[in-house]
C-alpha cells in the first residue's frame, strides 16, 4: 500500500551514495548564501535543505524517476562537499580523544542514514522507493553537513 | 545545528547531562501536536514544529540566565517528542510484517547509537558544563526529526487525532 503522505514526507526529507562527485558551483553558492542568511538569532540552517532539489523536482509528476533522483543527487553533492570540508577541518583541529569520538560518531551516523533510507525500500518494496531513497540520502547528508559545519565554524572562530 | 544560537544565549555554567526523560507537559504536547496538525493541513513542512517549545523558552528569558534553565527548555520539548516517538514506533511495529519489523528495529537501534554519538559530542567538543544546553537541544531536535520521519509512515492512520502526546 502506498501512502501519499509518506511520499510527500520522504521527498521533503533527503542520500550520499548517489551523489555526483563535484557540486555545481552555482548550487554551492546558493546553499552558502542561504546558510549565511539563516545565521543569527533566528537560526534556521535547516531551511536551506531542499533549496536545490525541491526547485529542480518541482514538476516531479511529469519527470522520470531518474530525473528526480538526479535533482537530489545534485543537491547532495553540495552537502557532501560541506560535510567533507567540515569533517576535515575538525579532524585537523581536534585533540586525539576528540578525533576518536568524531570518527565514531560519523560511522554511527553513516550506519543510521543507510538503514533509514533503505527502510523506505523495505517498506514500499517497489521502484517508487528509489526517488524517495535519493531524497532521504540528500536530506540526511544535509543535516549532518550542517551539524558538522556548526563545529567547524566554531573551530575557525577560535583561530 | 543551533550551536551558535544556543551558545550565544548561555550566560553561566551548570551540570550537563543527556536530556532527562520527564513526563511531557500537556500544554507543551498540545502546542506541538497542534503545530503538526496545522502544518499537515496547510501543506507546510512539519519541520517548523521542531523547536516550537524550546526556542521561545530560551528566547523569552525563562531560563533565569543559567545553563540549567536552558537545559530545561530542551528537556521540556524532548519529553514531548520522546513520547510521540515511543507511540509512533509501537504503532508502526503493529502494522508491519515480521521481516519489516526486524528492519524497523535495526534502523531504530542504529538511530539511537547515532543520536547518542551526535549529542554527546557536544560534551566531547566543549569539555565543559556549557555543553549541557546544547546536548538537551540536540536530543530534542533529533528526536523531533525522528518522529517526523516515522510519522511519514503513519500519517493516514490518525496517529495525531485526539491525542496530544500525553
């Protein structure tokens, strides 16, 4: 049974294995601009998640699943880039015990993200699960990228 | 994610801990459930309901300027989401076949491990009592996101109808 609400939620939400290697420079700039604008007292970085993919897949009903998946992969490439840069910046700045914790945390997050997004397939058991999994992966990567970015910005601010 | 905001609000130090599991305040539960229902009815993202109790609590100077007070804001909202989470898992488990149930349980275990690692990292990073409010906020936000993820599998079953997370 397909529940429309699940589709809507999953597509509003977001996966890294499908991401393209290098993010589009314009996409990266748009996300950075959003993050900057959402910084301050009314902190709302999360609102930047979906900025690229939602516009790209706005007419999803008329798009092929592959094209919808490509939209999420496009945005995920940006988040993967932010995540990797933030992770590296932290690794370069932390003490040994903190590095161990960071590594463990990141591994736990990857395991959780994979199981979460795979569950969409387990639940829907059909090809329609693929765009949902791409959305799940993209959103999850965005959330983790922003989480690590918070620490990376703090590290940069201490220098 | 709200690290800078919460850091900016910290005025003094207190003892940090992972969010205390307390009984949700019915008023807090009602605020969150009404927000979820309203967002669903209007086609808005339910993400906006995350922080709807803790952020006003932090910003309306109800914390007495202490980290303990700030932790309380996160703990209050966490209590509501945690209650909703437990109910959502129970309901979803009851609707799944045994194979899917096993996947759900494995997924939930992985999420719990990730949650613990992510939120306790604030302590590992700051190595001080100022991590307390950040941990409380992390627990609340992440549990809220978890509820929204699971609600996506439940939202045509009237999960929120007539219930307020008590």
